[in-house]
C-alpha cells in the first residue's frame, strides 16, 4: 500500500492537535497559557476554559477570532488546538502515549531577558528525544526596548516588510536565542523568515502580559499543526477511546476521579475501561464523564457537568469505582466491543514498556508519575547509577527499609522527584543512615547525588 498523500487525506480524520508548553521556571509558561485561555474566555468559550481538568480545548473559530486575519478558518481542517493545562516538561513527560510523547507539538517559552537556562536545555533535550516539533515563544518583549508594534500582519508580510520589526536590545536577545538553538543542533530563525516549521524552529516574539505576538504564535502553531497532523496522524475518532491519566483526584460527590487526556477514539458514559494501576490493571465502568461547568452556572451543587460522549483529542474527568490505585501517566483504554482480555494485555504491555529495569543493588527512586519515573531512570542510566526500586509515589518508611539494605554507602540513598516525604520517613532515614534527596528538577537531583558520591569517595581516600 502506498503512503497516504498528505493533501488528499480525509480532513475529518484529523483530530485536534495536542499542544504542550515547556520552558524554564518563571519564563512565563503559565502566563502564556492564561493569556490564550483568557482571550478564549473573552471570545465566549468560558465553559471549557474556566477550570483545569488537564487540558483546554480552544476551537478553530475562537483561535481565528483571537488571531484576526492571521488565521482564516477556511484554510484549516483542524478542529482547533488542545492545550495541556499544566505547563512544564514535567507534565510533558507524564503525558506519554505508547511509543512516545502524547503532545503533538510544543511551545518552548524563553524569557528574552534571561535567555537559555538549565530547564530550557532540559526541555530541548526532551523535545529532541521525543522528536516533537516545536516553536519558541520569545516572551516578555514588553520589558525590552526594540519591538515595533505597528507593523501590519507580520506573518503574511514579506521579509523586507518585516526587517524593521525588531531592533536594538530585543534584536540582540532574539539572535542570542537563535544562536543558542543552533548550538543545540536546531536550525532556527525569526518566524517570518521560516518556510517550513517542521524543519526549522520558528522564534516568535511575544508578551504574555500585553498579548502582543500571541496572534502570530497561534497562527504559526496552526500552520505547523496542520502540516504535521496531515503527515503523521490518521485517527479513528469513532473507535474505542485511548488516553493517558494526567492526575488522580478526589472530587466531592464523585469519589476518586482521573483527569484524562484522550488522544484517540471516543469514550462514552457507559463504557467499560481498563486503566494502569499500582499493581494490576484496573477494570471498571465509567460512572460519569465530567467536564467543567461554565463559571456562571456553578452553584453549590457541582463544578462539573456530565456528558454522554467525548471524542479525541480532549481533556475529560472520568468518575468510576476502584480508581484509587490509578497512576498518573498510566494508560486508559475503552473496551466497548473489543475482547476484555486483549485490552488488559495491551495495558499490561504498555505499562511494561514504561517499566524501569531494576538490579539487585542500587538506589531507590520515587517519582510522581510514570513518565517522570522513566525520565529519572534514563538520567540515572546515563550517569551509570543502578536502581534497586523505582516506583510512583511519595517517599514512605518502607522505601527507607529497602534503601537501608544496600551494601555500599553510595547506594543507601533515596532519590525523590517531585514527591513528598511521608510520615516519619525522614526520621527513619536518619536513624538507618539513609540519605534522602528530593528535587523538582531532574538534573539537579542527579547533580546533588553525584556531589554526594564524590564527597563519600573523598572521605574514603
Ligand atoms: P512560569 O513559571 O514559566 O509558568 O512563569 P509565570 O507565567 O508564572 O511567569 C513568571 C513571572 O513573569 C510572573 O510574575 C509573570 O507575571 C511574569 N511574566 C510572564 N510573562 C510576562 C510578560 O510577557 N511580560 C512581563 N513583563 N512579565 C511576564
């Protein structure tokens, strides 16, 4: 069979692209998401947007209203964009689908004052590994002189018309960012000079504060998505749903629920579903599919309204019995007319795919989600640090017991990524001579551990 031709693909098979926002802390990821969400609220989409359930859908007509003449809805077959609500490479790694990243495209936010920082590099590394196409939002241009706000429709203008758009210090900052990207092996340029956004990284000057450049950013996102989705995606939106757990949460009136990003197919209010659990796959039945209610309609009763059916890509809260053991980052699959055993096997296989290899001796690793556990394991593997136990969850006294059995002092260690330390685990660690490291940045955690090992070795000499 020949490859499907990108231009003749049935447009109805294109699903909403999933967009993640990455970047260094304080560079403006949340502000940018809020700005896009806020503009969408003003454009009348309050229902889907006022509350976080993992992802915010911004429909094509709303994007086109925000972006003005930069996005003509007639040019696009996509239903809109689905933004992952929790910014950061942390949620990006959590949101994995079988064989890769869940997000189709990403926005890497870089503060023009601050330039490349450790988490920028970490994010780039993740994007590179997952081969996710991305755009750089060079943020906070309102704080640097040199932005010419009065140019017309920049994205459609020719290079000549654009050349005066950035000057002075902003020009320098942007070129520094482009230079940094090139040091990391990406060919990048200011977006109005980029022809093919899949091959070259477009840098879009924006301000999450004033909203300037946001229309341009959306226009570039739409262009890239359309191209990418046509080339990569053909999805049976009517089939049984496939998704990933983003967060396991107690919800008043509904018990334990899972915020899920559905990236393929459909889920219905009476579906049987299989979910990756702490021990075995959980087989259960949807009790309710919940979407946030528009703010105006929220009374004392519930913040959520029930829906009968949702199609990919979408963020949805699922209420069902037996969700207590569900794990963030684990797969969710609808059974419907398929064989239950087969679906269970698929979930098991997917979990095994993510499972971390452990050895007889090594350090204990705890992380908040499967994706971050996998990222930790990769980083430790690179640093040639063996792992004896790798688990999703907070650091508990029983982790201390495991760590305390290590023969080598450098392995009497627990590394916790984005997790809390429960009960008297600290005190137990002190008594048992186990060293506990916790951090919210993987490379810092590894660095702390490596320093610790160096110190141990120095002390032994
Ligand atoms: P995050 O950690 O990447 O999510 O960053 P935040 O969105 O929380 O932003 C960090 C700080 O930078 C906050 O004080 C924001 O108000 C500020 N900020 C974000 N974007 C802009 C911008 O475009 N211009 C200005 N002047 N400040 C911004």
